[in-house]
C-alpha cells in the first residue's frame, strides 16, 4: 500500500472556514443570477457534504446582491458573521455557457468591487483560529496579502487547504507557487498529464515539498493524487448531459476535503470529489 493512501490525523466533528471570494454570477443567456465565487462555492458544498460547522470570511457590498449572498448562505446554514458588508458593490461575474457546457468569461466581465483590497481584520483572523480546517485560494490576479496571512503567518493548529487554480495561469511564474506548498496540508491545482509529470518530478527533487498532499484535477479525465512518487487515479463520473461546468472543481475540492479530513482515505476522497463534481455538472450555477 502506498504510504500516504491513508493518514491517521482525522477530524470527527469538523469546523471548517473558507476565506476569500464571494460573487454574483450572472448568466445572460438564461437571464438568471446565482451566488458564486470559489470560496463561497467551497463553503456551500462542504456544508452539504457533511461538515458540521462551516463559516466564511469574505466581503460583500451594501447592495441587493450582497444581501442576496448573505440570505442564501444563511439558508445553507453557513456562518456569515465574519463576512464584511462594505460600502460599494458586491463582486460580479458574467458567465456564458457554450453548447458543450463549458463556461466562458467574456473580456472584462469580472468586477472585484469590494473584494479588490479586502484583507481579513484582526477579529476575523482570531475567528479563523477557532476552526479545524481553513481553506483559501492563491490567485495571481488578487492581492497575496490574505493568502500569506492565512496560509503562513497566522498561528493555526488545524489543517490548511489551498486552491491554486489553473496550472497554465502560472506560465513562466511557477516558482511563485511551488514554495508555498510547505505551508499547507492539502493543495489542489487543475491541469493535464503534463502537469502531473511536472509535479512528480518536483516531488522527487531535493527541494520537494514535504508537507502538502497534492491533488491534480484533470477535467473530464478525472483526478490524480500524488503519493510517494506514484499516483492514485480517479476517473470522472459519467453524466447523461453536461449543463454547466461552473463550480465543478469547487464541488470536487469540498467533497474531497470533507471526506479526507474525516476518513483519512485518499481513494475514497477522490471518489467523493468525483461524485459531487458530476452532480454539479448537471445544473446551472455552481451550487
């Protein structure tokens, strides 16, 4: 058996907190609005997948969209007490769905608004420390202050989980991401078989990350967990019709995280992630 297939540091009653992005997703073709954003999607799916306590640290504007996000999250039984309500507009994104269900973001269609300079305050940081699992994202288009604080500088006794987004977004800048892997316990990144090969090589090198469990999602080709220089593979679950790919990666990550933190079983976590992603593919909106 591969050494890290199962870990023993399990969490029975899970208090999880997601830090970062909450947005409004607008679909002009069907004239519908959904709550969204990577961090929000993770929180919603983690709660639905069985995390007993889920909270968010983020920011919304003092507008109708901000109220919509807060109201919907409360219906999902997510703690919104540390989502700041700031003067200005809630982050907004326009999404076009193509015939094959793939999403398309028109140029200049994402507006960060109140998230542009958002950094958790001291009260929010103290709140984060009371949780078992903290989840955040590393995005080169955002200020790195929040990630650096939550994933490195903040004293934290629990597990750190990071979403590094799309490997290809780091073209020529991969060295910015790799050193961060020693700060966290679980790292997700999307890519292809070349990405898998790059990380396998990195894990064999002298300066290899010694802490993070790395999971690479491969779209319709499934997902991979890197273990002791080898890999564990999980196929994507078949669906009759792909409606919308928005948020399927977030759905995978949330389900994987909850299962892995609870059971310690990598293979089981990969399957749980694949099953939740398949559900998300079959409806509009990330959650």
